[in-house]
């Protein structure tokens, strides 16, 4: 039912708490005094001494306006507690018959809560429960797993420690001081196939054991030994790695490890001298041959580089002017060195270090490797006579013929990449054995004579007629096709 405006005004005028009006100065002043009094009372509660019995009594009122501790307040609080307990059945119920704890009857004050004391002056911690069971507080008890109460330093066995490491938990290895426990740790880590765990245990053993004991125990544990060698290699601890390999009697590995140190030497002369000293190391026969070739190659590269640098600065050698050098030849691979010599020193006599044939014989380069390298170098210089000489061979009767360790298809590709003219290309396209492949290469590189001659040899009149359409009208190729088609001596396929 809707109330009239007059009824609403009567309600507010008759209420204990009056509504705010701009003209109600007395009510505003009284409310201000009550607020100030309440604030001062809170300050007194906090700052009051425990033995001060002359505290000002402040009347406490609930939100409904009823004094705290009155009968009506107790009834409403009891009803609210029952409703809350019904809504939240997960928490234990508290007895509703508890005596109302007003300031005058309670043994606790606001200041005592901050100081941890009762009104009587006796110290009482928050964990101490009140003597009255009716006011006992309930809270859920959160317990840690039983395993968390173990001491990290002294309670874990070697097997449990490895299991925790696999789970990514924090462990301490310092408690394992005896050699037996340390080796148990390593064995459990190896059996668990945990590479990270094995490396962690090996780092601990490397720090806490002498080299002699560590090397002796690892000799019978090959998996852990491989992990340690890999770890020392990655961390570049070459001193300890050399000692380990020597203790194990692996002298070839010691020699290879020392040989790899040449990579850190930048100066070519110092590197050459270092490689010369490596020739005395106990390499295997195969590795010894490689080290000897490396030293010989570097020695030649230093000599060639010094000579060519002077010739390039002098400006008297034509090939250096047409094709300037892009980089130093020192420390380059063997095939790169051969290509360089075929490019700049192809015509030199075999007695010089830079002669390609001398390099081929010294380093035992195969015929195919030498042929491909020389072909690419001479084709780059457009030295087609030198290219043709690579294919020319003589038999025991003195006849010459073209021979190649490569397929002629590969030869055509190399020449085409170096921009060989059509007249040069068709000489080698014609040497391709397979007819279809020969026709395909000839059409690709516009070698019309090769296509026409191949169709003539195949006696394929239809293909020749079809190819006549592709050539330029009035050209020499078209006239040649017409002569072949009108030749009565050729028996074409039907």
C-alpha cells in the first residue's frame, strides 16, 4: 500500500534516527557530537592502559539502533546466527546460549588484542583456547604432507634424492660425504636414465673427489664417463679432459683434442708451426695422413698468398686485373685451393707449388674432382680452348676423341651456368648418348642443328615436320629441314 506524503513525514519525525534536513541545525549538531564522541571512545579503547578502571563507558548500539547487550539485541543476534548456520552447514555450529560478551563482562579489550594480554595482565597467546567451551572458536586445520616435514639435509636416502631430482624438487647433495654414498647417487642416476641428474652428480663428484679417485671409479661406469667427457668438452675444460683421457689410456683422443686447438690460433704462421708440432702426436695412421695434408696445404697456401698479393699490387698480371681476388686463400679447403690455382695459375709448370697438376698429385685428388673443378674455373674465364682440351684424349694408335668422367649432360649444365655460347654448347650436347635427352637439351639451349640431325637419324618425318614450324621462316634451319624432307634417299618411318 502506498503511503501518503504526510504519513512519511510523521514516520521520520517519530523515528529515533531522523532524516537529514537543511534547516535541522540542532539535529546536525547533535549527530556531530555523537560521531566525535564515538571516535574519541575508540581512541581511548586502543590507547587505554590495561589497569585503567576509569574508562568512559560508551554505549554500543547495533545497526538496528538497539543497545548491544540488551535482551532484544541478544534475541536478534541469536536468530541471525541460526539462519547463518542453516545457510552454511559446512561449518560447525556454535552454541546460541552463550552469554553476551559486553565490555564490562568480557576479559578481553581492544588494546589487549593488540598487546596479546588479558585484562588481568596475564599473557595469553592466540592459540590458547578460552576456558569456556561455549565460546571456543573453530577453524579448518591445514596439514602439510608428512613427507614435507622431512629435513632436506639429513633425511633423504640416495635413491629418494634421485627421485626428487627427477621430479624437479630441491635437493642437497652436501650430506653425502662418504665415497659409498656418492657412488650410490651416481649409480641410481644412471639406472634412472636421467641425463641431467647424471651431470649434476658428476659435477658434485668432480668438486668433492680427487682426480685419481674420480677417474678410477668412472672407468667401470662407461655411461657416466661419456657424460663427463661430453660435459668437459662443452665447458671447454680441456686441461681436465686431457688428464682424464691420459688416465684412461686413450692417447688417440688426446692427440685429436690437442689438434683441435689449432682452431683458436688466428695467425697463419703460428698455426702452421702448431700443426707441424702436431705431427709428433700419437695419431692413428689414417688421422696422421690427414694432419700431414693439413700442414702441407697450409704451408703452400701461405706461400701462394704471399706471392699473389705482391703480384696483385704490382698490377702486371692480367688475370688479377680482369678477375680481382675476393678473399685470401689461407685456411681455405683443398678443393677451394685447387679452384683458385686453376683460375690464376693454370698454365704454370708442375714444379711450382701453385700448379693445379702439382696439387692434384700431392694431395691425391681424384680425376673426377679435378675435372669438375678445372672445368668450372676455365669456363668462368671463358677459356674454351682449355675446356676443349680437358675432354681430348688419345688412344694408343694416336687417334683423339672426347672423353669425360662426368656425364655430358652435367658438362652442359656447367657450361651453361658460365654463359657458354651456343656453338660451344652444341659440341657437347651432341655427345649425349640418349636420343630423347639429347633432343630435350638441344631444344632447351636452342641447338637446332642437333635436333634436326637427331630426327634425321631416327628417320622420324612427322617430328621433323613438327619442328619445322618452330624454327624461323627463311632461316638456314628451315632450308635444311626442307632439303631432308625432299631427299628421296632417306627412308622415313611409316
